[in-house]
C-alpha cells in the first residue's frame, strides 16, 4: 500500500470516528451518584449515562447507581441537572434515570444483533472523571455471556459485546456506538487490557428499558431450579431430533418446579413448546407473560419421555 493510500485510509477512519464522536458525545452525561449522609448528600459513585428522550430519561448501568436514588448529571455543554433513579434491574445491569428538566439531546438506539466481528465501534464516556472521552476499536466478539446477580438470584446477560476500545472506571453506563452513531451497547465492565464488555441494545434490552421507564421494575417468571447444558444420550437424539438439553441439578424446595414434580437428573427438552438446548434459552423464556400461566415441560427421565404442567411465579 502506498503512503498516499495509507494516508487516505487513515483519514477515512479518522473521519468516521470524529463523526460518531460529534453525534454521540452531546448525549452522554457524567454522573455523580449521591446518598444521604450525616452531613447531607454525599457522593458515593460515578459513571456515565446516555440520554434516551428529550424530556429527561437517561440510561446507565445498574451497578453505577447501586442502591442510591439520586445524583447529578453533567453534560459536555456544561449544563448540570439533578436526576432520580426511576428503576434499576441488576439482572440486566441497566437502570433508567430521570432528570428534573428536559432539553436533552437524545441518542439514537441501534440494534446489536446486526453487529459483526471486526466492525468499528466507538466508546463515549467519562473515565476517571475526564468528561466526553472517546475511544475507538472494533467488535472483538459477540454472543459473550456476563453473570449478573442480586442478593438472591443469578442470571446470565447474554449477547454481550466484547470490544478492544479502551474502557476505564467511569466508562460504565456510557455509550458504545457503531459507525453511524447509533448506540448499540451500554459499557458495563473492563475484563482486562483491551477487553471491554457492553450490554447489548437489542429487542430484549429494549423491553427491559421500556419496563423500567413505565413501571420502574422488570417482572420475570421464576420456576425454581438450577441446571446446566448436557448432550442428549445418543439413543434419544434421533427420536427427539435435538443434540442437547438442560440437566436439572437442583430443585428449590417449595418452588413451582418442585410442585410440578421435576427432579434432579431430569433432562428438560422443551418449555411451553420452545426447545431448551441450554440455560440461556430457558432464561429467555422467563418473561412476565408466563407468570401464573400453566406451561408444559417436556423432559426425559431415565430414558422415558414425560410431560409435566408447571405454573411459574414472579421472580421476587
């Protein structure tokens, strides 16, 4: 490649990053999370947030706000606004905030399902208090998993985006944007040098965001079992036309799974007519619409195929 061609390629790359930065940066706020102390409101954390709507809704990471209920958001134009936490969902690591006034420049949300490995992405946030910082990199991987937990439950955030765009403390809650300036992820974790992770913006997270904005919480179904993926026994594969299933490891006492008659070592094939080759697939099925509804669980027990009826409860 000639020097001129290299310069042109570099210039094209620079133009792309600059264009994204100019479009996204005005929508990313620096957060100071506050908590009431003996001397009044005291800062307990910091991070970033992305403006969702002109009238004051913002999106950040649940771990940024923790259990705090309010704080201050500072935007790149120097404006500062108080915010309150509308709702948080630790099991997706997302939280929705609302400022005390509107006039926000909203970011455009994209679809992380369209991302490809090697695609340009730009991270915008406030690492270590440096407001409006921009780093660029590529999508290093898609479909990663990230465990999230509350004090009682553990859930896997799936379809997590891996990027080599530099992320540092304070980037959490900030935007990961594609080359068109659409926000495709919310930066959530630094797993190592050159290894950042972002919660994807996709259909599932849009539903979470909508629930947090309207209800302040996310309702999920709960059946009360622990399990893991397992290959189906060879003699069952041809008959069932599947390669893997979920092996039940533990059934929680008093849970819907126990009442339905599920046992450890059962192999779950389907729930409510949907195949369950792994825990992620079962997790995706645990939507609010299943709460209190009778569903059929198709399983293998000691080589025999069974169907049990189960009524999920609301995850508390």
